C-alpha cells in the first residue's frame, strides 16, 4: 500500500466536472472581457468624435465589424488568462506544466504535419457529401474578406486561434488532468470540449473538428509538447486557407 489516500468516487466525479468546466469558463471570461473592451472603446471614441472602425474595418457594416472584432480580440485575452492562472498555480514551472518543451526528435511529428491536413480536408469533404452538399461548398472564403480584413482573418486563423486554443485544451486542461484522468480519457475530454467550442456557426462544425481535436490530443500525449500541438493546428488551418484560396 502506498499510504496515499484515494479520493472517493463522488469527489473524483466532482473533480472531473470541474475539469470539464475549465475551458468553457475560460472562453466565457475572454468573450466577456473582449465585449467590454470593444464595445466600451467604440462608445468612448464615439463620444469623443472619433471611431474605432478604421483599418481593417473600413467598408464593413456594423455587424461585420463586430463579428471580426469578436472573433479576434478574445484570443489574446484567452491566452493571457491561461498563462496568468498557470503562473499562479505552478510558479516558475508554469511553462513546463503547460507543455512548453521541445518535441522529441524523429520523423513522427514532421510526418503528422505533412499527412494530417490531407486527412482533415478529406473528412470535411465527406461530411459535406453526407449532408447533401458538394465538397467545394465546405471551403468558401467569407464574402466580406478584402484588404486589411483578410490579413487580420489570416492571422486569426493560422496564428492566434492555434496558439490560444491549444493553451486551453492541450495546455491547461492536460496539466490539470494529471492525477484525475488517464491519458486516453484526457484526450477524449479535450477533443470533445474542443469540438463543442466550435459549434457556434453550425451543428455540423463540431463534427468537422472532432478528429482534429483527437489528433492534437494524441500529439500532446506522444510528444509531451504544446509547441507540437500548436504547429499541427496551425498547419491544419493553413491547409484549409490554401484550399479556400484555390477555389476563389
């Protein structure tokens, strides 16, 4: 016997529930902070006869301006919240706790970076076919993208989203899951929550990103590196962008 008391089933269940609530609470806090920042700044500047909606929002209507702003602004806030909580909990060891370590050498990660986007694009195409649509319809650029907004959208999709989302789902969640869940359950929980967080546009979107969430979790387990997860997520999104541009 180890002498270390094991938590009761009820206590363990509560810890798992609390674990599952962390990503939604982080997302909610970042969204509310972004709303206060954007709406408050727009109102304050309007009172002073100025405007928040210059570059890259010129030519947009109000809905499009707020849509782009609320897609982009929460992400750096989200990343800052995760880092802040990690620093408070883990102190100087927060980078290692979140997985900011180099992935092990070998061909596995480069091979995953090369092959995974093909599998993900094929999965999205299959879902489109099963829903009665053409595969091409799943890869359409938003109609309002042009000029500066295109640059912001690209930065959001290929840089900001992979960094912030991986900090939450494969960084904080994996760190907090130690001693609560096994590796397989942590991968499944993180993938499910990751998929549900993408359900704001359509019910089909969580299904589209669920395999990506599973792949990212497996990369986190196999490499121990959050950098590897961020790289795979970024390459996946970049491949999606390239297909969109190829169709436009």
